[in-house]
C-alpha cells in the first residue's frame, strides 16, 4: 500500500475505535465477567488463530477490493443508531461486527474474505445475546435439566421436592442459579462443537449432527451436576454448592462434555464411514484453482473507496458526539405514596429480596397484596425504570414466572374495559403449578403507550429516544388465584375490576406521553 492508503486505514482504525469504545468496554468489564458469558474472553484469540492459520491460502488469492463491503458498512451504521437510541448493547455488538467485516471486504475483496468466513462468523460468539432473548431461549432447557437432576436424586433414594428452579431435598433447599438465568454451559459447548465440526475431516451431515447434539448434551450434563450437588450435600454440606467444589465441578462437567463430543465424532466416523468426505483436508491446507496474480486496481479507485468509508464513519461519530441526545429523565411521584385502598381492595406492602433488586436495577417499584372482603387476593407488582438505555430493560413475566415452577397453560391478549368507555389491551396468562392455578395480567406502560411484548418495547424505545429523548417505562403485573371449584372467568372478572380501579392511579405514578 502507498502512504496515503496507510494513512487512511489508520484514520479508519481510529474512527472505529472511537465509535465502539463504549460497547467494547461494557463487553469486557460487564458482560464477560458474568459467569454465564465468561467464555467470551477465549473466543477472540481462537478467531485470530484460525485466521492466522489460513494466511498461506489467503496469500495465494488475488486482492479484489470491492464496493460490496459498503452493504455491510451501511447495515452496521444503521444498527449502531438503533443500539444507541434503543439502549441495546447486542445491537451495538452486531454493528461493530458488520462494520469490521465490511472493512475487510473493502480491503481484500470477496475471494479472500470467503476463506476466513468461518472465523469471522465464529466471532459473533463473543457477544452475549440480548438478556430477554437469552432467558426465553434457555429457561425451558434449564428447567428440563433441573427436572433431570431431581429424578436422578430420587433414583439414588433421596426424597426431593421441586418447585421450578428450587429443589428441596429435606435437609436443604438448592437454588439452581436464579429464576431468570439460563443454561450456563450451553453456549460454550456449542462453540466447542462448532470448532470440532470445522476442524474435522467429515461430511457436512456429520458436522450438523455434532453441533446439534451439544444442546441435549448440555442438558444432561447440567442435570448430572445438579444431582451430584444434591447427593453430596448431605455428606459435605454447603461446601459442595460454593467455592472450590462449585468451580471444579463446573470445569469437570465442561471437560467431560467436550470429551463426549469428541467421542461422538469418532463413533460416527467409525460406524457411518459412508458419510465421510472422500478427500482429506485440514484447516489451512486448502487449495483453490485460481490465479495468484493480484488484480490491478487503480490507485484512485482504492483511495476513493477509503475516503467514502472515512466519511461514513466520521459522520456517524460526529453526529453521535455532536448532536444533543441527552436523555430526559421525567420526575414522578414515588410509589411509597401509592394508595393502599383501591375501591373495595385493601393492600399490604411487601419488599423484593435484595438479590432481585440488584439484578433488576429498578428506579422505583411497588409490590403489594390486595384483598377485598368477598374476593380472593390480588398481587400487584409495578417496576419502573427512569432509563432503559444500554444494559437496562424490563423483564417480562413470560420469562421469569416459569422459573418459579409455573407452567403456562394459556397465553394471549385480552381487552380490559376502563372508565368513560375506554379500554386497555393487556397480556393474559393462565398458569399452573402442583394443581394450583393462577391468572396473570401484565402490560408495559411506555411513555403514554400500553405495550404487551418486549419487541414492541425495544422498537418504541428507539423511536422515543430519537424523537423525544426519553426511554423511561414500567411493567405492571397483577396475579390472582383460580379457587378450587371456580372457573377462570371468575378470576378474569376479578382482575378486570381491579384494573378499572388501578388505572386512574397509574397515571399519577407512571409518567405519560407529555412531561414538564
């Protein structure tokens, strides 16, 4: 490269670092230090090694700088603004990846980029998925592994009672992580399976089988770990669930899972040799019949591409730093002043446990049980966040309630009539646990809107951050039991009557569309 090209690439590197310094810092200092995502530290070195290992083949291919990289650059910039304004770090991570791959495409062209396609795709594993999506995808798997662990303990002879992720073995109660976390070894095991499949000398069919098998394998091994803790607890006490034994058992289970994947691949190759590829290859030894002569690209064309990239990233950085996007934090009446008499219902305040408060990081909340003389109880929970920017978001009951052992029998959306001929659309869930049924209604009051799912919440948070510089919002959830011998319609009618009394008060304590 000539001096001007080197200078422009240096400028591009500086702009890229400035744009993504904040999400990179959050990734390393906040996401990767969480036990569920600690594997992220090891992904980048593996990716760099796989790219370095392909260096010989890359050098044999022609350089074909292409404007095609701007498709990825443009998509990355759009995701950057979506992540900045909607407050979602995962969107910023995807933006950083798209921009980086787009710049690689711009520099080396498609033939060389294709050679390192797998390492670049594997780099996506560095980024923890969105919190609400991660919970939704993995919570059910964790409940399955908890149930498996319970059955193994019963097989051993222990008397065990399971309530969601809480396992009672008589002499102690084991909390299988917290109610909103996922299956800890699922993603590291998937990454390991991908690497084994990539480096193996086998057909695509075998590789798919190995990768897919990582999911049930992670469930089984996690169930074995839970069972081992319950069985050994009676002999060694709390030490088996914390400290050295906890860390060692996690390391041992992961190594055992990795060995199981390797053994599975060997057995497939042995008993199904017809699925093997006829040709033998290893990563980095491929050859492609192509000209090794580097295609001639005019100096002016190269500089034009680089200047456009510099302008695009520079303008994005300038707007993100220079335009005023300071968030407006609305004032509100604290929930400590919320009335505990709503029509015929009288309430009693309750407090969230400290561990949940630390996880939720709420600005304000209300938790109370309401009771009328001739009615069953109603539990009211309101969680308010003054800001739902990066690293903060509402937790949906659809992901958290199953962690308490509740199974959803029905779910949907219902319309609740309010005063003055108005109505409100809310999410409805009929759930059951050990023969006990409850009906739950919930919705997300968001700056004058009533939303019923987290995907809507993210889109409107992006829009309102852009237009009105606000991202505050709340979750309202009410639950009531379905008494034995009564229908769910009775519980529905009770909740609808309660919402009719509750709604006028919410307008006082949750900021609406217009604030002063």
